[in-house]
């Protein structure tokens, strides 16, 4: 997988994506209260990007660790948190095989990062690894794109813009329909930033990145298969009172997973019980 080139520009990313950070952090806190982890203090941000959640939650008094594949993003989080005097830990790591150690009360993986897990095996392995990093009853919150309409699968475009000081970042999220593989349920999507600053305008094309189409029922089945988490609720926006249902017709699904008390073995992976071998009678013709 080639990571999007826009992730090498954390300052522009931080501007372009800051729009919903406070409500998203409020949602994390609401989940901790609702699902019995109100004393939670140690939080893990998986695919932390430029650290918008990590910094805000650190400001609110939590102990934050952020991991991301992009060294530029991690360096940015380290510099910004130092500048703001916030004790955020940020390290380079890959969500497909996390090497991080420690125990956390909750983890979250926001803004579509989860869809970089391309296969069922990567998803269940990731869920088990995250559960292994969580305290008993720990929460894992995910947030990823789902098609609101089936005839748009792999063919959506979203765009928005944000301004900070004299810098405006226009973000374009594109899906490339010609790249859809309906068997593996993967396709290429792409981020493009158009940055307007006093020195001029530049376009930063992220390049196509392979991502997974993950449907709601399938996600529930994979969470069950992992044996690591129970799916407590799903939402179409960052509001615990609003379940994800047809009235939501949202482009994103936010899920609240809670670590199982005792990991359940996946029936599909259990070694087969010894069954009496079927007797085969060879019939000879003639
Ligand atoms: C769309 S951004 C989301 C960032 C952040 N969660 C947010 O909500 O702003 C996706 C992030 O995932 C990171 N990423 C991509 N592939 C990754 C991987 N395999 N492991 C960890 N991080 C990854 C990128 O570097 C980028 O910072």
C-alpha cells in the first residue's frame, strides 16, 4: 500500500480536517461515561494524523498516545504538543501489525483510517491486537465511510474547505470507480489538497490508495468472528442518542466496541472435532 502523499503535509492536514474535532472528542467522553469507563484516563489514538483528537483530549486531562504510519504526522504531533505543553506520546506504528505495548482504557480509530485494513484476516487480527492492549471492559471506537446509497459505491466525491489565518485548504476526497474489485471489496480512493496561501496556490495530489469497502452487517460479523469485542452500538453521527439507521443515511458509520471479558474462539478457526471418518465404499462398475 502506498500511503497518500497528503499525509506528508501535516500542517495542511491539520487545517483541512479540524472542523468536527470538539464534537468527536465529546462523543469519546460520552462513550466512556455510558459504557462504564468514566474513570478511564489512558487513551490510544490509532492513525492519529496531525493529532487533532490527541491534543484536544490531552487538554481535557486524558493521557494520550497516538500512533500513525506517517513519520511527518508523528513529528508534527510531537512538535505541536511540546509547543502547547501537552504530554502527548506519539510514535510511528502500523495499524496492520501494531508493535506498541502498554495498557489503555480505550482506543479509537477515526476518519476512515480503519479501511486501510484490506482483508478479513487483517481486520480480525487488528481487533485482537487492540483488545490485547485494552484494560478489561475497554472500548474501541471506529469511524469509517460506508455507502449511503449502493449505486454510488466507489463513486463518491466529497469536498470541503477550512481556513486558518491566511491559509485555506480545500480538501477533495475522490473514489475511483474504475479501480473497484467486487471480489476483494477494495478500490482506490484519493485525497487532493488545494492550498491557497499568500505565496500562491498549490495542488497536492495524494495519489490512489487502496482501501476496503466494509459494510455494516459485515463489520458486525467480523467483530463477532474476532471474539475480542462486542459491538455495543453504531451511529451515523457523533451522537450516542442517534443510532445508525435508515433515517440517518450517513456516509460514515461510527461504532462502539467493548472488549469481551474472555476472548471467544472463532468457530471458523477452531480445530475440527474428531468426527468418525465417513466410510467410503468403492463401487466397481462391471
Ligand atoms: C484520514 S487520516 C485520519 C487521521 C485522524 N484519525 C483524524 O481523524 O484526523 C488517516 C491517517 O492514517 C494514517 N495511516 C495510513 N495508513 C496507516 C497504517 N497502516 N497504520 C497507521 N496509520 C496509517 C495516515 O498517515 C493518516 O494520518
